[in-house]
């Protein structure tokens, strides 16, 4: 469950909660395994992601590869994890390995985390950075003090944000994949009166409002909103106001379905889309997990991903000539500075990123790997393989802009402004002014 242009990312997002949360409970260890200091010793792991079932399989794979290491894992819902992490950091009882997101979350605990540069170099050699998609490493440094080039987190999974289409519905209506804003309008309108949504927008969720807007904004003037975040531009600049206008047009021009502000992405929007209730929806690379070969009850459209194809948000007249790629780190991993087994923790962390544990993770199509060249061992259709290759070899290397804003305050301010535009309470100009006021307050802190 947006790589980032960037230089920007919020550590606290609800995406992880929605896409990868599960009940907080210890992951059971393989039979015959027990704790102890022999060999590599015990390594503890706490996070909200990957889900418990996947984490258990990763644990088993890594322990088989490193028989001297015992891994004890616990997976929480995202909000519960934040509380647990804060409590343990305050009492110096952090687990050896923690789940993180770049930016605010990592920086909050930076003093409690071990720099991972030496671990990475020891495992992968001095050119270890070449293994990763650049945007993942760029985001992992976000918020570090000037001159601090240490990696306190390394990316485990990355993603793009984009649109998905139901190929069968589009074909039935004779609608081509929209490449421009005007084509998006026409494509959505083609489904009026059909009982299907043309462009299903689950706008109830702030995180989804924000990622759709950031795709629009970067197609209007690439990178400008991130300059506004650091005071080099303004949210009231003409191009940003134009982006706000186009967001509002999704509602006023009836591109989005009626009641969009009442629809959440998960579970309702996703379930409706997977069941064939809409022709297009804005989600991200993680949608490919619907085609996990282990899912025996997957709906027909998701089996082998045969019914769905991703595409980039259409271009906007007067803006960039090509659709811009927006994305970021899904989840990263860090090691506690107080770990009693730094070598063992390093082995586990690197194995989960680019080893046996990573292979188990990627086999579930959970999201895109942070390292290049890793792919599932089994594809269940040619189309599934084509989509995987598109996202990992064509899109991810070109991701330039972040799906996240720099701070939680701005993430909230933008989401609120977009809600006001959707309901008609704000105009593009007043929305821009409100967001700029919030930005001014953040920059003064």
C-alpha cells in the first residue's frame, strides 16, 4: 500500500492504515524456533506493514537463510503503532527494527535510530545506492539536518500514484484511455445513465484528495507546490490556483460521480471498482496486489489483473506536455540505535529489502520493490507481467514528484482546502489563500 519528487514527505499518513493495516498481534514463529542469544541472536520487529501474514512468511524465509537469528515480530494498526513506537522510544525499549516513513516520522525518532550507511555498504558494497530506485533514497534523507547524509531509514516498498481503468467497461463504451483533461471529461460522460461511474473519485479521504491534486498540480506546473512548501514560491501563484480550479472542476463539471465526498477509498471505493462499478479510479501501484496469486477468492477482473490497466493522470492545457510521475516510499525500515544485535538486525533488514525475505514479500504483489530488478517468481497472466514491468521499469525510474507534502500540518491544510473546493465552500483563490496562510505558519516554526 507516492514516490516523491521530492524533497518532501509527511511521516504520518493514513495511506498505510488504509492499505496495509491489520490487527496488532504477535506473528507466530515457525515451529522449533525459540529465542536466545546463540548465533545471530534475537531480533525484534514492530510495524504496521507488511501485513501479519506476509510478515510471518518473510520471517520464516529469513530465519531459514540465517539459522542463528530468531525474529520476533508484531504488526499493529497504523494509529496503534504510532502510539506504541512513541511509548517505546520514550522508555528506551524500541524494537531492533521499526517500520518508518520518510520525513516527519523518521525525523521524530532520528536520535533513537542507527545510521544505516555502513550496514548497506557491508551488505551490498560501496555502490549500494545503485540498487535502489533514486526517489526512495532521496525521500529517505528528507528532513535530515543540513550536511547529515546518514540514512536512518531505507525504503522497503515504493509506489506510484496514478489512475486505473476497467478495460471491459471502457471497451464496451468504445472509450480510449484519456490522455488529456478534455478526453477525461468525455470518457467520464460516456457512462452517464449507465449505472456505472465514469470517474469514481473516493474524495472522503484526505490522503486521496491530496494525491489527486498533486497529480493535477504537477501536470499544470511541475514541482511548483514543493517550492511553495519551502517558501520559494506561493500557493497563491497563478499555476497553483489553476490546479485548484481543475480539482474543483472534477465536481462542478460532473467528471466525478455524485456523492464523491461521501465515498471512502477503502473499503467502499475499492470494492465497487473491483466489482465493476466504475470505469476509472485514482489509486496507485498497490492496486496490483488485488491480483496476488495466493488469493483464491479474487473477483474475475482481478484474477491475473486481466480486467484492469493503469494510466497516468491526463495532461492539462497550458501545462506540462507529458503526464508527470508522482509517487514515493510506501514503507521503510530503521534500526534502533540501542539494538543489542546490530549485525543480526542489519542482516534481517537487508534481507527483507533485497534478499529471501524480500522475494517472499514481492511474491504477494503487495506493492513495488524499493530495489531494482526484483520481481515476483510467478505471474498468472501476460497482462499482469506487462503491468508489473510498466510500473517497475518504466514508471518508477522516472518518478520525480512526491505524493506527500513536507509536514503533517500542510498535509491537513491542503486536504481541508480541497474538501472546501469540492463542496463549493471555497473558491480556488480563497483555497489558495488558506493554504498559503497555513504554509506561512509552518515556515515560522
